[in-house]
């Protein structure tokens, strides 16, 4: 089971006055954190499915 949504990528606003390199560092860190959260949610979903299958299998014995 995979989640179909991807975390949104931030957009650089040249009028913000932010240093482009700082933006890249901040955006990539935020993107990595969002991906890690997504992977953790997928892992939880898979673990929940495994647990349910195990319980159903044990109940059938």
C-alpha cells in the first residue's frame, strides 16, 4: 500500500529577499521531513495490515 499524494514542493519567491541558498537548504530539509513522515505513515499502514492478517489467521486455527 502506497500513499498516492506527494508532499508539495516549496516555491522560491525572488521578491522575498531570502538568500536562494538558504531557501534551497530550508526547502530540501522540509521536503526530506515530509518524505520521512510519508514513509513512516506507509510503514504503519503496512504493519497494521500485517497485524490484521496475523489475527485473522490465528482466529481461523
